[in-house]
C-alpha cells in the first residue's frame, strides 16, 4: 500500500509540476514575445535556467538566466529587463498570496516576507514616478550644467531611461495576463507541496506554505522543502535533457534544410 501511495504521489507530482512550469514558461515567453525566439530554443533555455535556480540557493540562478537570455537575444538590456519583469510579476503575485496568509498566521511574518512586500511597493512606486522624475532631472541638469559631473549624471539618466523603455515595452498590454499567470502558478505550486506532504505523511497548511516561501530566500530549510527541491530538480533535469535533444534535432533539421536550398 505504501509503495502504491508513493508511485501515485510521484506520478501526480510530475504531472502537476509540468502544469506549473508550463504556466511559468509561457509567462516568460509572453514577456519575450516580440523577440521571436525560436520556441524549441526558448524551452531549452527556460528548462536549464530553471534547473540552475533550483540548485543554486537564494535565487542566484537568475543571474545565469539573465546571461542566457542576453546571449539569445544578443542584447544584455533586453535579456536583463525580461528576467526582471518575469521576476517582478512572480514576486507581486506571491505578495498578494502572502498578505492574507500573514493575517491568518501573524506569527509567520518574517524578514523575507516583509522584504518582498517592501520590494514590490518600491518597484511599483519607482516605475510609476520614473517618467516625470526623468524629465525633471534631465531638464534641470541641462539648464544648470555648471557642475563638472553633469554629463556623467546625464549619461546615467539615459541608461536608466533606456532600461525603463525596455521594461515598458515588455509589459505593455500584458499586465493583467502576467499577473494572472503568476498567481495561478503560485497557487498550483502550493498544491505541489501538498502532494509531497501527503506522501511523506506530514502536516500541511497555509503556515507551512509560508515557511516554504521564507526558506527560498534564506538558509532555513525543512525535510519537506528538501524533498520538494530534490524532486523538482530531478524532473526539471529530465525536462532539460529532453528539450535539449529536441532543440538539437530541430537545429540540425534547419541546418540541413538551409544547406539543401543553397545547393539548388
């Protein structure tokens, strides 16, 4: 009976995991929609960068993801901006889930959860106020160019404005859909933890989910979280292998097609 429960739990976990990451993958694909990345290449890039995120603590795998998409897009600005946008909507949806959880479980409020709330509020404030602040500072510095560092400040303002424009183009007309997809992925990820908890015979409630969120960005851990990460990394490693093989096959077929056309 225990073996049957374990097998059913693992199969259900794999299927549910694929649903969760399909949503997350298409959310990121929506962010990079105008870039027209070949889908097989995008899937391979998503899988291997997600695997890195599962293995590397404190979400530092996002740095690797920025590097990968910057190389694919041949633009560091677009690659970094796209990952930042994806992370922001993911974090914002998480905050929307954590707020009612912390009302129900005030003892679960942590430094990490407070940091996430402050981070989201700060980013929204900066994004909303940047255009007017940029115009004002740009005009003020041009009029008062007496200081020797004025040109340096203007150059940095232009860099920031370029980054802002990248982000604005990536989210234009997609706010609601990106938020909905992020919210759905977090709710379903809570279900993944529930499956692992049931198989392990452990208690699972909103407080446990809150602890899991805290553990993602801290050194805290639990047996439930450890097993969840191991299972997730194993499934994602398989997805990375399969998507890599498919991408290599597609690229080989395209190369043969181009070569055949050139010989005609």
